[in-house]
C-alpha cells in the first residue's frame, strides 16, 4: 500500500510539473514583444514615446536622421526650408542613422512622429521601407500643435497596404492613465 501511495504521489508531481510547463509555454506565446519606434525633431514626440514604452512594456528605438534638423530646417513658413522641401516631394526619403538589428523579434510596433503638413514626416517612409513588417501589427501615434492624425493614418495605409495597421492615436498632453487605457484597448 505504501508503494502504491508513493507511486501515486510521484505521478501527481509529474502531472503538476507538466501542467506548469504547459502554462509557462502558453504565457510566453501570449506575451508579444513590442517596440516603440519614434522620430522626434523637437523632443515632444520623444517624451510621449518614452512614456508609451514604459506603459506598453516595450523596447524603445529612436528614428534618428543622418542629418539633424535645425530650427531653420523646421521653419514651415519658409518654402525653401528642409522640411518644406521634403514634404513637397512624395519620394523624399531622408537618410536614417543606424539600423535596428533585431526587428524580426517584434510582433507589435508603435510608430511615432510629429504631424508635418497634416501627415507624417517623410523620414517615417524611410523607416517603414527599411524593414519587413509582414506578420507584425503596426500602430501609429503622433503629436501635433493643431492637426489630427487621420490623414497621416490614411496616407500610411495607402502607401503600405500590406501592413496590418491598427488605428492610430494623437497623443498630445496624454496622461499615464490615458496611455494605459489605450494600450489595454489595443490588446
């Protein structure tokens, strides 16, 4: 009888161990690796991206232009400023510094940017074309002094129709709670 009890206890322990392993594997499959990639010319989008990365438990990657934007470059009232010239040319693809070597690791990618001329800066196209987004979910977010994100989202979806886009959001003066609610809605 004692041997039978010991064998039953051993079987029970092995079963519990197998269940625990299965639960761990299930949890690992459910946890998606998330990236927050952003371009910020003045620091506004950077601050939001940093908050979003914390809330979403995501890695953070700055989309850095090879040539930094100066205040003169960002003067939207000057038709000859760098940003004005880039935004007029739909084929403009400003060069980016560095390459994210582990993009394949991510299943969800938030892409952030300031709104320029009612849409995303052309450097975002450079980023989108530098990587393979097949099988990934991409979620745009933006900051703006007065524009919405709708046209930027429409433009991105039209330019990259094969990407699995989720609805983007304008994140001006957003609280941690607002970010938490948004990230929760997306899951």
